[in-house]
């Protein structure tokens, strides 16, 4: 099968709409070279897919919404971990760019990767930003890779405070893999460059005593990342936020010694992650119950 044909256009959207299970199986086969076993799932990806396809929960849609997530975090008594909210907008045309600070972040609330970072007005074009945001606002993210829970999210744009240094450097991202309210490991996303940077990924156990061989492309097993100052705050918050779910990844930023909630992700890599090792697929898979 021609991958480029499968992964784009009307045929893809039709298959997702009428057979999300069939779409997932084909996508898994194309990316990993084998068919998934959804009737007796064993791997992390297979069990994530079963949760996505067969266990529908309106709370997942609410928490995948980057705006509504904020109210859930507040309900859990963790409002102090939220980045400052600068505004909520129904369309890019109404964003008052002149009233926003020198640095800020814009996020469409209904998908992943729909983010714009203003590291400084000298390098930011409001007209170009509006065009990109308008395209994202008219995009149904559930049509990308069949992540069904995104279809119920109302598209909005939020502006949040910029977390970074004066030169535009972005903070590290700490992604906690949580199973029924228990964090198992944390993936560190270490920025390489400024805005639009590449990143390196490292997995640690929750005690931060050893690296885990979960990423196929870990640049070096000998390179170590220091435990962040607000690590215990993030670990405890991840447990509290994740308690209702068989699996959710809870993401935080560490900035100037403080922790900030980033997002909650129920379907990392849309349940097909070629970067995870076989060991990661097996060990993480054993932690999920899909009964």
C-alpha cells in the first residue's frame, strides 16, 4: 500500500469515520510492520488503542481540551500550577496582539501541536499567526490519526504566559506516564534550540535513580539529566490528576524552580509509537488493564 495515499485526504477521513478500528490496524501495520492484536492486547500501543477505541469517557475529551483542563486542575486544588491565562478567543481575528506582553504562547485547545510561541515581537508576525491559527481552528484533529476523543472538543484559542528565558530558551518538559493514579516513569524532553527547537528524550524511574531503556533513540545512556527542583511537586500532582484513568500522561514544565501543568495526553503518538523499545512496549503494557 502507498503510505502517502493512506495518510492523507478524503479516503483517510472516510475510513476514520466509518471504521476507526480498521484505520488503527492499518496505521499500526504501516508504522510498526505488524498487525495489532486488539482481541488480546499485550503491548502498550495495543492497550492504549483498546482504551481509545472501546472505552469512551467524556472526561477524556474535557481534559484533552487545553482550556477546560484548567478547571479540572483547579478542582483538584492545583490551580497554583497553571500558567497565567492571558486570554481566551473564539477566532484569531479577535486576538488583541497589541495588548499581549512581549512574550506569550498561543494554543488551539482542540488538538496537539497547534501552538505558537512568541519569543519576542521582533520575530513575530501577527498576520502570519492569524492565518496559521485560522487553518488550525477549521481542522478536526480527530481526522489526523483517529483519536476519537478530540472530536468532541470545541475549538478555541488561549493565550498563556511565556515560560522561558530572555533569549527565548524554553523549559524542559517532564511527561509522567501514569497508570490508575500511579506514576511509573517520567520522560524528560530536553530542548536543544530556541523556539521551534529539536529535542532529546530520556526516560527515568520515578525515584530518579536510573534511566530506563525505553527510547530507541536515546542519544547516550551515559548522559544524565539532573532531577528538577520541583520534581516532588510534579510527581504528587501527576498522581492526583491521573487517578480516574487506566492510563494518562501528565505533562509539566519546570521553570525557575516551579512546576507548571502543560497538558494531559491519553493517546501518546496516537497509540503507535515506533520510538519505544520492545522492553518499553512490554513493561508499560503490563501496567494497563483494559477489562
